[in-house]
């Protein structure tokens, strides 16, 4: 997706050459105002990095893998005592053997064919892997660099360091993962990993909130999805996106003139049509789309916890059907939203919540089985007026038959099966198709991405995956993903 994080990567690790260590202060080639000055000063004061014996830091010098392990080890207080290691090319007598072995045991570094290659230079991709593993990063930026294919070993780690404000690309669509790191860049990466004070600003999904314009459809897809996945509790993105569709049409927040969308009742604000304003900044609700979505999700979370609403099954939030009454309450537990028409006694598919579930089909190509909730008209008591409050006479329901789980909670490393036609070489229904063997298992590589055409009306997401049997990489659409048997 275009315009995801605007760029110039500053940094990457820091490091001290095994050549000679010397004075830690007063480095003649590190001056205030110079690139990475603050980051280097921060690490010097913590004695994580040092300069050479000639009183210089030499920030342009490259960083060796050995040195990277030493610096990370110091930063995270690993045991640096010399020791035998797992790697055949790292004997006990080598400088940093203790840090290297400790970093290996902590999962921060890995080798290849039993070797660590301590004297090879660290690349930007290597650095992403080191930082991601050492600091156990989880959040990912939804960004596609054209020079970081999903087959790249650092694919996930690069998304993670960008997602945490530790690194960025050199341009809008390039990361340059094979470029060697300098000591200055290394210092910047490590300082950012250690302290929020040095983190780079995050631009969620590439959206610029100062524009007061509706973003592209897939950017809005990203904003809604990410807000749901980052909620305080589990709130399936399918539910959030379906509510946004019902509230604002095609995920619209601003009018053509840049004014925020206000509901016909004069109360609802923005894409989530937020009406419960207590505790929220009204100006931000009007002008900050991520803030508006977050507020809508928080309101929905509160509705889910209401004791007056019936519970469905085990009230598992990942089960889409379990949100039926919470979705109703988001709009109002009034007669117009009763599951049954008092007048005709028929099922009321025109209710707010049933319309929202219909939106899940159009957005995420999924069809929750709300008719498997064994409701009866006798379960509800309400007056003739459409705005009369419903009294819920039955407090719980057991789902009969099938139910629908959210398809947004797979993680890197999960094994899944795919009921679609096959892998796509790009996240698009028009991407080249790679056939799969029947019941072939796939491994999730990272969090999902969005349709490669930013204006595509498809509301679901795409998981980057690998087929272990063939080594093929590709993308699969979220509605057709199931856990591996």
C-alpha cells in the first residue's frame, strides 16, 4: 500500500569495534548537532558503547556481527563472561564470546549451519532481526517495501522495528535491507529500542490527519483493522468495520468540504458516528479519524460488558455471533432493534444489528450464523413505539450448530489451511495464482496486509504465508483461512 510511512530511515545500532576501546567521553569526531549525536551520547553515558583509543568514535565505520552482539548484550545486561559457544567459529577466547552465547540463548541472534560469522558486517536487515528478537517486539507496521519480499528472512522484523518507531525506510517504498550499517546508525537503532525519547513518529497506516480528507479505502481498512486489534480487549475487526459501514456508508469521515460527517440527528460524529461524548475531546472526534475509531471501539467494549444484555454461548469475544446484543446496544436497545417484529412476529432482519451482520458479508466475505442464536419473541418485552427500551427476559443463549470465529488473530508462525483457490503472488484477487495441494498446510509469516490497489472495495485482509513443502511464498485472503488440523 502506498503512503504508509514517509521516510528517511535514521538509524540502526550502535557498536564498538573490537579494535581498541578507550576514552568514553570527549570524542573528537562526535559534536553536538551532528547526526545521531544525542543517541550516541545516551549510549556513551550508559557505557554501552565506547570510542577508539585515539579519542574518536568513527561513526561511519561499519559494524561487525560480533560487535553488535556485544552492544546488545551490554544494553540488556547479558552475562558477558567468556564462555564456550554453540557456534564453531566463536571460540571461548574470542572477544564477546560470553555476550554472543548469551544472546543466542536469549533468542536475540541465530547462526547458519552452526556458524555465527562474527567478523561479517551487519546489514540493515540483520539489525532489524537482532533488535526484534532481543527486545521481543510484536507490533508491526503495515508497510510494503519493494526491496523486502515476504521471502526475505528479515521481512517480519523490518515491519516490527518500523511499527515501534525504531527504524524506517530510505524512501517511501525502499528499505535497503542488504546495506551495511555504520556505527552511528547502529547507535540510533539501539537508543530508540532502549528509550521512547528517541523513537521516530508513527504515522498509522500512512494516514496524515492534517489533511481533513477521507483516506483511500484500503488506508481506512487499515485504520479500522489496526484500531480493533489494538483495543483494550478483543474486539474483532469484522465487527468494527461492519459497524463503520452501517454508520457512515463507505467508511466516510469527512464531507467533501472537509467538515466532519455529522449524523441526521445532529449528534453522531464521524466514521463511527460517536454520540457518547463524555470523556472525549469533541474536536478530536471530529477531526482525528483514528481517535474517532478508538472512541467507537471503547463504547462498543462497554456495551459488551452490560449486565442487562443477554450473553451468547461462553461470551467468547472472538466468536462473531457473541456480539449480537452489544452491536444492538451500540445503536440502542429499543423496539426498532428487536430481533422480532411485535406486529408481524417475524424475524426482524431490518434491525440495526442484523444490518451490521449483513455488512460483515460484504466487507469480510464472512456470514456469521446469527440465526443459530435460539431466540424467540417471548424473550423480549417492549412497547409499541420504536424507541421504547427492550426488556430482556432471557439472560443467556447457547449457540445451536455452527458459529463463526474471527479470522484476524493469526500470528507469525501459526499453521493454517486455506480454502481459497491458491496463493497469490501479490495481495490482490488479480494477483498471479499459485495452486496449492489439497489440505496443504501454510505458515503465517506476519500480520496481514491490505489490497495492493488502495481503492479496491474489498474489505478483508491478506496474510503473507509460506508453503513449507514447496518453499513457495504468497498471500491468502483472510475469509478463507482456517486453523491447521
